[in-house]
C-alpha cells in the first residue's frame, strides 16, 4: 500500500515539476534573458541559482518518470547528445530543448499551454511597461535601409525582433487554445495586435508569420482540405527538414545583384538575413561539433537569424540532425492524432525558424512539450476534431 501511494505521488510530483520548470524557463527568459534589465543590475545573481534550480527540477522529474527499457535507452541517448552539445558550446537552451522533448506528463497539454500563455503575457506586459515607464532602457532607432527610416521601439526588450517573435508565439498559443472556437472577435484582435506590432516594433518576419497564421485559421475549411491531401501530409510533417534545406540552399547560392532583382529585394525585405546566412556558411561552414561564430563584418556582433543555419554552423551537424529528427517526430504525432490546429502552429514555427534563430527555445516554440503529453493522448481513440475547441473560462 505504501509503495502504491509513493508511486502515485511520484507521478504527480514529476508531472508538476516538469510543467513548473517549463513555465519558469519562459518567465526567466522574458524577464531576465531578453529584456534590458541586465543593464540596470547584474541579472546573473538571479539567473545562475534559478537555472540550477530549473535544471535540477527538470532532470529529477525525468528520472522519476516511469519508463520502459527502450524509453530509458532513448532518453539517455538524447540527454547525452544534448548535454555534450551544451558542454562544448555553452548553449543551455539546446539542452533544455532536449530535456523538454524527452520528458513526460499526465497534465493535459491545453492546460499547460494556458498556464504558459498567462505567465508569458504577464511577463511580456511587465517588461513593456517597465520599458515605456523608463524603469529599464528601451531601444528606439530607425531601420536606415535606404529610404526606410521607420522608427522601431523595443519597449524594454534587448532586441526588436525578440518582442516580435514573442508576440507571434502568444498568438499561436491563443490559436491552439481556441481551436474551433475561434471567431471574428479573435481574428479582429489578432489583426490589431499584428498591425500595432508592425507599426511600433516593425518586426517584419514575425509580422509575415503572424499574417500567415491568421490566413490559415480564417480559411480553416480550405486549410483542412489542403492538409488532408496525401502529398500535403508528407510536406507538412517534413516542414522542418524542408525549411532547413531551403535555408542552406538559398544561403549557398545567393548572388547579390544591383539591388533590383528578386533575390536582392527578398534579402532586403528580410533585413539581409539571406546574405548574413551566406556569410556564416562561407566563413564558418558546417561542422560536426560546435564552434564559435565570428562577428558579422564590422558590426561587433554575432548576427544569424536562421535557426537551421545557426544550428548547423554554430552547434554542429549533430545538433541540427537531432533537432530535425525530434521536430519531425513531433509533426508525425500531430498528424496521426489529426491535430489540425497543432499542424498550423507546427508549420508557422517551421517558417519562422527560417527568419529567427530561436526556434529551439521553449519560450518561443511551445510545441516542444507536445511529445511529453503524447502517451496520454495515444490512450484515447483519436485526438479528433470534435475534441478540439477548448473554451477559456
């Protein structure tokens, strides 16, 4: 009897430790990692002990979770690879990505995403108000691309595109939570938020992905029909592999012209992301193991806004392959469960990864926890469309 109670308590403990670590990572990244709070005081005084606490809690949760021998082998292999990449590169976010992917929880996915959505909104609004109120610095600058002198506001964040990516992540979370309950009110406020973000933050890539998500959900009936086609199922499941191939192919074959050609215009619209990716691909190449990236030209910064090229060039081919395998597995599980809105989010994130380097951040790509909840859903007949459409009370 005591053994049974301990087992039951262990399951409950591991569930909540896993979810708590996921939400704490998001709050920590937004408040301490991506804001300008670090210019006011030394955030390492908080982040160092907090990171130790989060890693300890997450690893403990994974260890006490019940697993088969096959699962233990798989978990150990992925953990070892992610840990090795972390030790060689210091990229803690990739280690967290691997750990969240191999964890398990019996807490419902929609509930986890709702908690995360609330925590993320509170954290983002806190940083924005702190920036607007002058409590922490906020960046204001023009693009200065030719005649484009659009003023950009970071609103307390250390980089304009970080705020843009976080806003799109919130929108995708809301789309996933609302599912079939999405209506014109939802579409209206999403459109307003995207327009405000485009006006004040001017994060083009996030705006593009946000508009794509809006179109796919507004025309959900047509999107369903397209995604049910056999060819589209294959394409959508392999979205991350295809995005990686396109990223490397375009970066390798891009030729700058006189600024009027299609590729020059596309490169300009994407704030030189293609030519920057080409710079790192040519100067660093793709290695098996992680390596330090050089500064981009005379900027004094390492700038590489493409998750796939970033992983291949900085963290190495092992990290890239591991990332693609795990995300493709995730996509396949979404498809087999007929998780339509999950597939929309999956595709949007795959495209965002071609323009931002943070796709393996759990703070951005909340789908990393989907595999942790797969077992509870596989016990159901099907995660059918009639079970979708959670109403948030």
